């Protein structure tokens, strides 16, 4: 099944017992904005998970600006939210799917198959006059058993190996100006990992802000060989996830996330930095 579902698909299944809806709204510029928006109103029954509190670990010297959450803590969070291996999970945000894609990736990383992302986001849901609620549902705790898929993620050593010897394709998901090193609003150094190609994550969406079809995405990634290992990164490992999801949707099977991404790469003094094309 397609990992991206429509607002209507979710509406039709809103009250199914195994359905869990996760609100992932979050603004990097205002870390409390998403939670405030959720408190105001959300899709009925949705729970809220915060990018920096539940879906990331605290920032350290290395690991980037949004290190992967501790697996034990993440499974505890999911259990507390009443999520188990039988749950059908739909995540949404209002950031073009960037934050919800991070959640989708994390659940896939835990070995969860039935996790989806709602197309278009919360504003589209509300604009369609679909039901909203300010009520925060009480969830009966469950027991989440993780089956961690270690082959979905790479660290700095693997990326250093690729820079030295090739073999995998590095995909930089940031906007072109950051990739080129013309500006860097978030991190200490500008530029990209040598050898990486630029595929801006927002290009997975059409002009209406909807996810492109599998056929359109296949065309978009036509220069990426199906059999090649692809390692995707961004600034902190969050907006790389829409590209990972898009490649998955386009039929690519050997796609990995460099979780620490650019902010981790530049935390190591000796790592080379490229600018320009």
C-alpha cells in the first residue's frame, strides 16, 4: 500500500479500533507552536508527539541537531500512547509532511509496517470541514515491541567511507542555496558533503502541496539507479525523511538515512566540505 493516504481515506477510518492518529506539527523557529496548535484543535482522537522531546534525543557534541531518539524511550512513549505492533498509524503535520515523515521513518525503523502519512496536512483537513476537536483523548497503555532495522540508518563512518571510495549515492535534501554553500541559517559551516547530489525535499510535492504520484516520483528520481545504495541526508536528519519516503514510494529498496546529517558531518573537524555544484 502507498505510504501516503488521503484525508478522505483517514476520515472513512477515523474511529476504527486499531487506528492511532499522531499529530506531529512542529516549527523549528518556534518549538512550542505545534503543541499549542494541537491544544487548540486537532483531528479527533489524535495524540501529539513533539519532534525535540519525544522524536529526538538531546543534542550532544556529535549526532547532529536532532539525534535519533533512544529506542527504549521511544518504545516507552509509544506504549504509553497505546500503540502496539497491531496498530494502524497515520501521522500528519502542517509542514508539508516533513515532521510526519520523520515519525513515519522512525516507526519503519522500529519494524512497523502499517504506518502512513496523511497527504496535505492539517490545514487541508480543516478546510474540507472534516471534524476537529480540542479534547485530548485518554489512551489505554499498551506494550510496543520494537524490531529495530539497523540497515535503514548509517553513521558518520559509513559516509566517510563513501566520500573516500564511492559506491553509494549521497542525496542532500536541503534547499539549493544551502547545498551550494551560498547561505547557512542553521549550522556552523556552509556547503555539502563531497560527492552528494542535491534533491530538495519539497520537490516531492506538487504545486498544490500534495504528494506526487509514484510515477511522477519515479520520473523525478530517474537519474538515481534502482540497484544503487542511496544515503539521504539534510541539515539534521528530519527533512531527509520526505525524500526517503518518496524514494520508497517510487520503488527504491536500498535507501538509508544518515541520521546525524550535515550538522553531524561538520561536528568532526577533519571532514571535508564541498561548495558549488
